[in-house]
C-alpha cells in the first residue's frame, strides 16, 4: 500500500502544473466559468495531496520500523539458536554493527522504496502529458531523465566500495571497543591500558579517514541530486520559452512546462536518493545475511532418540569416563584441553561421546542442554535485576533455592554489599564486580539450575585461597550423589573430588583420588603443585 499511496501523492503533485496552465489559459481567454472550474480542480488536487501525503508517510514509517525490528528479531533469534557458536564464528563488533547501523540502513531502504517506485510512475505520467502538449518537450523528458540518472549512477560504484570498506573498519573498531571494555580490569592490572588505548585511537583515526573518503563521494552525490536536475530545469525552461515565442505553445502551456520542469527535481532527487539508499541497504543486508547464514554447531537428527536411563558419560576421543553420581576432577596439562573436552561433553560440537552407550549425536539437543550443563569460566552476566540474572529459569528443578546456592558459592558478601541486594540493577557482564565476585555469581546461577550433570571449568580461578577452600568443600557436599565434573588444576578443589582424571595431550593418562595421583604420577604432581621436576631436584 505504501507504493500506491506514494504514487497517488506524487502523481497528484504532477497534475498541479497542468491545472495551473489551464487556469492561466482561461484567464487569457477571459472565460470566468473555466477559471472557476480549474480553480476547483486545483483545490481538489491540494486536498488529495494532503490526504495521500499523510497516508504515504504513515506507511513509510511503518515499513521502516517493521523492517528494522524484524531484522533485529531475526538476528537475535538466530544468535540465540547459535549459542556459544556465535562468538567463535564472527566478531562481536559485527553483531553490534548489525544492531546499530545495519538495521537503520535496511529500514531506510524500505522507507525510500515507495517514493522511488512512485517517482518512476510520475515520470511516465509527466512524459505522457508533455507529449500531448509538445512532442519535443515530451522526448526531452523520456530521453533526458534516463541520461541524467545514468550520469549520477557513475558515483554509486565507488560509493558502494568505500561504504563497504568503512563498514569493515567500523565493525573492527566496535569489536576492539568490546574487548577493551570487557577486559579493562585485566588491562589495568598488567599495565596494558595505554597500549590498547593507543591502538584504539589509531584504528579510530583510520575509521575517521575512511569516513571522510566516503563522505567525499556522498557529498558529490548530494550535489548531483540538485545540480543535474537544475540543468534540466534551465534547459527545459529555455526551450519552452522559445516554443512560446514561436507560437507553438500557449502562455498557459509554457507556465505548465516550467512547473513540470521545476517539479521534476522532486522525482529526480528521489530516484538519486533511492539509488544511494539501495546501495547502503545492500551493504547492510550482506552483513545481516552473513550472520543469518551461520549454521549451528550441532543440530537435531530427523528422529532423535529418547533420553536413556542413567549411565556412564564417555568421551572416546580422550578416554574419559564419567560415572553417574561421581564427582570427577579433570586436570589438563594443556589449559585449552579443558574447554574443548567440556564442549564435547555438552554436545556443543558433534564428537564421539556416548551416554549409556547411546551417542549424544542421536539425542535431541534440548534434552542434552536440560540434563548436561557446561559452565565456562568466562560466561557473561546480562544487564538487569541481579535476581533475574541468577534465576533465569525461575529456579532450579531439583529444589535448590537461591539462598542455598548463594551460601554454597560464598556469594553472600557480594549481594549484601549492594544497595538493593538481589533487586539491584547490574550492568552488562557485571562490570561493577571484581573477577572473583563475577565468578561466584556465575556459580550461583548454575547451582540454581541444578542439572543432572554439571560441568564446571575453573570455577574458582579468580578467588583467594581461603574462599576457594570454602567453595570447594561446600560444592562437594552440595553436589554429593549427583554427577559433577570440575576442570581445574587447583589442589584445594581436586582434593574434594571423588576421583581425578589427569589429561595430557588430550588423553586421559591416569585416574584416581587426588592424593594417590600426587604420590604416583609425577606429571600430575608437577601440574597441580606448580613445581616441575628440575625445581624439585634442585630443592
């Protein structure tokens, strides 16, 4: 409907010069009746323009908002569907750019589409009217307008290229800003704040220069939107005046043509703006399609199996066996092995992992997520009330209330220090908390979820030794009898586990109680005590 309303609105404006010309001819002929008639026509056209203008604008705004919000919804839902895969496949700045500049560009494209189509219709109507008035003037519109638009379009290709480059730099800078904001506390701790700040300033200046280069082409395009139609108006008016002097046009027809020549700046400028916004929208749409084209790391099979009875969770790649109800510590020689192993256990990637002799790949992803919870050490906190963030599902399924989880995670002091306690509004990623405080709050959240199998990755790496010892003891007592896997090299935590698996080069080398491995496995002892063989010999 937007195109229909815009077409009627613009065609009605195009009829104005014709009506004015007829009224002038009536004045010249001293025909009072015709003058009143054409004056009434002008009034009717004015009312029509006002009404259709309102409807056109309403539809244009609706198209803009609808396309922008639908784009945000699609990207948000797809990002939720991708889950942890998203941050591995695409930079954070790319997603931020989609939610800021790209949705605006796509909305603007839909906004201008109705007026762009209406401009084409209006140019055709004006050409027909002018052909009836004078064949040369009609041909001037039919031939001149496409020629002028072709000249303006020469600027679109370099503009498209520079906008692409600008958008790439903008995405990279946004990604850099996200990294700095999330790691500012760490940067200050290691003295890297100035170095990263200087790098950000340098990249910011590169973005500024790219913006200036893009603005040069845009300024030329803006100038062409008025300069090219201006030449058309000047030449058309001169030609119509010559025809009037020769008696080939009446005074009213000459005035009508001048009105048309002046009016044609509107559809011509609109078409130029339409081409510019389509280019911008094309660049933005490519970014959105790139995000939407990302496939989830894992997907359900056509006919997933029902969840089997409790049994061993086995990762055949590493040889790890997790027996039901056992609290198992995992000490990995290579720190990268721990998250990789956890992702396989939680089916964040398809791997040779079995639960009760049934491949996890044959089970529904939703069933796996419900029963096996993988908690990474860098999982973020969302903004909003702290209570809602700690109980995203409304509480645990196994009877674990929030107060109990706070006690186990030793997070009571963190909540008590807040002005409004659990009702305090927190910032994204918990920026107002220290690393240890965020870590304890994350532990509260996973304990409230109370999964059948809980996989924790370095849950106490950022807290002091005294707090770590308390958390380790309380966690072991709280999860007793329920399957719990903790990937860590902390002896305080490993000592509370039923058994520990020592992983080297991605393979399980030994399994046993913590103290037994300390005595019989030199590699394990060196890993958890942070003492290598040379240091031990020198001592």
